[in-house]
C-alpha cells in the first residue's frame, strides 16, 4: 500500500469514528461544541489534528460513553500513582472484540508471534487485574493459545519452576516469553547465579512491555537485548518491546528492526506541550495524542500523558506508516505504567 | 554542559571540593554545580565550634546585618552579580524576580527597622535577649538554645535569610542546609559576611552545608543541634518529625496555599475593577506561584466573568514586568492538560495563547485540587463571600480581600477557620513587620526562657516603692 492510500483509509476511518462519538456521546459533543469543532470540519488527512482530545483525567472523573451503559461488558482501568481513582475505559462487545483481534493481528503480523507456548512472567490473570497481564492474556487466547500452552510465573512461585517448564521436552515449541521489562534483569541475574543457559527456538519471541523504568533506574535497552540474546541463544531480532496504551486499547509491537509500527487503525501525533492542539514537527519529541478508530463504546481520542516521537517512513521490514518511539511519561501526570505495580510481586520471588 | 564550583562553609571557614554534584537541566542546557562532600569529620568541627553567640549584643548583631544589607543594595557588588547569574540557573526564576528578591532582602529584611520589628513583636521588649528584665515576681532573660539547623526550601529566596535572622537575633549559631532549589542565596549571603567583618562572631559561627537526605552526616548533625527549623513540603517535615529527639525544638514551615476573596464592590467603578485585577495579578506572578502566600483560588462575587476578563488584561501587563521563569516540558504539558481538562468539564479558560498564565473559571472547588501552579488561578463564582468560608481551613495561610471593609467583615471567620493572615489583594507577598508566621511568634521558641527569682528583700523594696507618692524621687549623694 502506498502512503497516500493509507492516509485515505485512515481519514475515512477516523471521520467515521469522530462522527459516531460526536453523535452518541453527550460529554464529547458538548466538549467539541465548546472548542468549536464538528465532524464536517475533518475534510483532509491534515485535519485529523483538529479532532478534540480528551485528557486522561476525564476518564477518572466522568463516565464517558458512546453506547448505552447496559452494553458494556468490560471496563479496563489504568493504574495510577497520582490518584486513588483509576481511569476507566468501558468496552462493549464490539469494541472488545475489535481490540483483541486487532492486537492479535498486530502481534502476529509485526511481532511474528505464532504457535507454540507462552511463558508469562506475571501472575495468573485470575489474580491480577492489571491491563498488561489481562490484555495480553485475552489476546493470546484469541490467537489460539490454549490454557495448556500458557504458563505463568505466579505469585509464590520462583524462577526455578519457570526454568523447569521452559526446558521440559513436553512443552510445545516454539517457546515465547512475555513480561514486564523490569522482570528480565532479575531473570537474567537468576540464570547467571545458577549457571543456567536455557536455549530458545528459532521462532521464539521474547517480548516485554510496561516501560523501561525499574526501581534501580532506567534500564538500558541495548544492554538488556544483548544479555537476553546471549542467555537464550537467540538473535536480537527475536526480542521485541511492546508499547501499550490502555486509553485506546492498543498494544503495539516492534518489528525485527526494533521499530514500533503504529497499526493503520490507530493514529498518533506528537503535540506541542505549550499547545496540545498543535503538532510538533515530524521526528520531534512531543506529548503523544493517541486515537483509535476501532473503539465505539467511548471516544478513544486521548492524551494519556506519554512523551514520544512519531514519524512516517517505509521501514526496512517493508511496512509503511507511522512509527512511534515512546520516551517516557509527563512527570506531573504521575507514573501510570502497569509494570511498576508488579515489581513488588517480583521482588518476592526469584 | 556548564560546570560551576561552589564552596561550603563550616564555622565561617570555606571548604572547597568537587565530590558532590547537583545537576540542573534547562531545556537542552545542562548545568552542574560542584561542591565538597561534608563528612563526619566536618560535623566534628561543627560540634567543637562555638555553640552560641550569647556574648554578642543584639545591637551588634543588628549592625552587622545592616552592613551586609548595605553591601547587597549595590547592584554591582561582585557577590550579588555572581549570585544572580547562578541563581537564575538553579531556581529557574527570571532575573527580574531574583533582582526583586535580593532588593527585598537588602533593603527591607536586613534593615534595622525590620530586625528590631521582629524582636519587638516577638519579645515586646527586645532587651530581654541581652539582659534580665523584671516581670512580676521574677527577672526574666531569653537565652539562646545553642545551635539551630535550618532546612531551607528553594521556592522563595528571602525565606533563607529570614530563617537565618531568626537564629542570629536569638543569638543562636546557624547551620544552614540549603535546598537544591536554591543553593545560591543563603551561600552567597553568608560568603559576604567576610566582606563585612571576618572576625565577627556571626561570620565565625555560621555554616552553610549540603547533603543528601537521610545521610549519616545528617544524622550526626541532628545529634549536635538544639533545634531545627524545617521549611518545605509534607515529606520533608514528616521526615524531620521522626528524626528529631525529645528536647530538640522543631519549628515547621510547611506547605500552605492562599486565597483571594473578591467582593462585588469592585464592580461599582471601572477603575476599582481594574485596580483590583492589577493587584490580584501581582499576587499571582510573585515567585511564579510557588510561595505559600501565592493565591491558588479566587472566590469572586458574581459576575465573576467580569473579574476574569479584567484579570486577564492585568496579567498581560504584569507578566511583562515580572516575566515567568523557566518552565520545563513537564510543566508546560501539565498546564495544557489542566486547560483541556477544564474545558472538558465545561469551565471557561482564559490564557494568552502560551502557558505564561491561566485563569480557569470553574463551578466546583474539587476541580482546583490538582493544581498545576505556574501562574494558574482558579476562580469560583459565589453569591456571597460567606459561601466561600467553608473552603478555608488550616492549610490556608493568607486570605486577601478586595477591600478593607470586607476584610474587617470576615477577618474573624476566616482566621477562626485556620488562616493565619488577612490582607488586601496586592499585598499577599509582603509580610508587615510584626506579623506572626505560621500562626506563631517563633523567636520565642528559639530561646530558653530563664528566670531569676526576686528575693524577699527585693520584693519588699518594690512594695515600698509602689506605696510612695507618685512624684519624682531624686537620689542625692550624701557625703
């Protein structure tokens, strides 16, 4: 697909989504009217920047719905350290299905994740309501991974059991790993301490998410990838970071060239911190505005408080479109990454 | 990256080194401040030093500080020039704000009038710090506690000097631990002591130090001090509550907020509305709203929109007189986020197109709780200012009124609810001599009150003297 074609399809999708939410969400319509933007104002791709964005705190304070409340089947929340109340994102069946399928497609097509078994370096989702855990679990079930194919680290368990399962002959190949970024250094330390080198498979993927900040400080990506490659005997192209945005129900995965591709149903833009209605130049760092055309239960046009860089290119992997580099959180917005809450659990094991 | 070296001071002696670093980032510019590491060895030097300056008279202390003040009134004074250059980088404040702060320190705070004023308002009779004064059936004197550790904050430069004066005027020895937010003001003022008198007891006993939180050096210092003045946020104050020991005085200067109460009398005449708005704007811009006396919320009798429009015009002008200091990307983003949030709530937002200042006209007090500061004023319309009284509690330091009559009308209600001070809009950042601070007169807490009983004989003589007719008695020498 050429970039112009992508722009045309995106424009169509977001015009439709904006009109839907303008017509069906009272809070959002009032907000749009206050700022003076209507669906007809979105004429070209360059007008996507005009779509009014909802600050994340609004999802804490208001029940923002574009469908009847009785249609809501699941409400996902984002963790927060700045408020007792989390932000709530209500999903109806249509939105939930679209979310899970789209994330599954992305992980299969870009992440090249398929088949085998998955070792989640997290508690069982029955015990953890964190989006990073439950969202990923739901997605891999849609991808066809059965209960018997998914292993959890579990609270009270230790890395020893993980290694035992990982190296067992009975476990389906290829074996994939997934977990919060900060768990991996602990796992690698365990391997080194116990002189273990579990070899993974050619098609294995080692995936991580939740940001690059651990309790000891920022983790070096290059350093971690090198250690993982050595420990598991895999290529660095098999290691994939993911960037999840709970506000718009997306989990984006790196390609083999370690670029995070923005799926075509998502639109990101980096905004000027002094005026969030204005985009910074391509490739410049700004506050990320995140929009999804798939969610129909609430207007998924938000400012989650992330900082990053967005640009368009034809990647070496052959994919075209937006690429995002997440660079952290706006500090006053508080740490909202799911991963940090898991760290206390992980400290008790390993 | 630019690097600057600053010394530390122990009992007047200058220590140099580069073992400790403070890092500042202004946009893409990084600044490193290098200073020596204070170790337990230096704390031992502190401990062995003089533990009070009780032999120095208050008059001598005042004269000393007056001379320091005079040095700093000279804008070309080398230390002042250097302090301004560095403080701009470390505080982020605009040069105009810092010049203003240093003018206030040199012309007002270090003036005889101010210092005598503090003493008289705290002790009624300032001679009690030097001598024994008769009170009822006793003679009373105020003795220094000894060594006072000042944990300084970085949000308002004059505060470091006021804290230091509290210690000196009560003849205590000062150990000033500066904040990373403003290392320069206290350090450079103390450095200037040497230009006044190298051998003065104040020069020889004042220390300016820095260490990381919870270090062993902090613990050792706490063992040798007799009192601690803590300026800062909840975390800092809570921490020092746990660290100080019984018998050690702890004076807390914690985080507070302030309000403006604007009455409808300002709408009677255009010039009154304009003047009130100008005064309100001035209160808002001082220290970029970082000070305890900075207004965060204005309660305005309807129609509040009229006030907001006038305030917006006034802020356009006031921002040019005292420009805003450095604003980080995070702060810009937080202000912008709050504006969007306010809009989503249906509030009315006024701003100049940049993040220079913001007025948010909102209906709910709850909307003000996630305050971005940085020259943001929430305005809540009320039918009557009495409707705003329920929001005043002990977290409120200053309530400023739009007129004297409204101030006198509500001063009891406001102060009974916890506010420490009532004043007029435009005066929030100016504490008149004689004002208490945090609801206290703290010089009284920085001394030990000691008494010497009057003897029976003395009491008898006094009794007899009181019975004498009230005419002048002239003592005549016989023989």
